C-alpha cells in the first residue's frame, strides 16, 4: 500500500509535464498534440507542409505548425546546444591543462624533498 500523498505528487508531476508540453507545443518539431493525439505531416492545397494533430479542429486545442518554421526552430535549438557543448569542452580542456601543470609542479616538489 502506497502513501496517498505520493500518488498525488506523481499526478501533480504528470500534470506539470503536460502543461510544459502544451506551453511549448508550437515551438520546434512537435512530438505530441496538446490533446494527446499523434502528430502527422499534412499538405495543404498550396503544397505547404504542416505538422498537425490527426484530429485537428481549428479550436485552439490542437497543433498545426508549419514544417519549415518548425525545422528552423529545431535547427536553432541544436545550434545553441552545440555552442554550449563547445564552450564546455573548451573550459574543460583549459581546466585539464591547469591541473596537468599543477600535477607536474607537485611531482617536482615531492621529488625535491626526498
């Protein structure tokens, strides 16, 4: 038997995760619609492609997001992540070089005291 508070806490987390999904539904390539339905790629009369909910109705509760803008946003997000990774890698390489010189100095001190 589990604690009822624990079940409430899990439900609140699921609700929060769902709110975050809905808040960012029109950003990048959508994974799932705000209604919980699957996303498909549709083409309109003019030949434009859209990520749209399978049961799309124009009531504001479903997703219909242009493929081109979604891919641009996704690419911008990936570029941002790449810049952060490169920055972190440079920082870690610098720290490694500093630690390496410190280790060499400590070895000299140890060898000199014998």
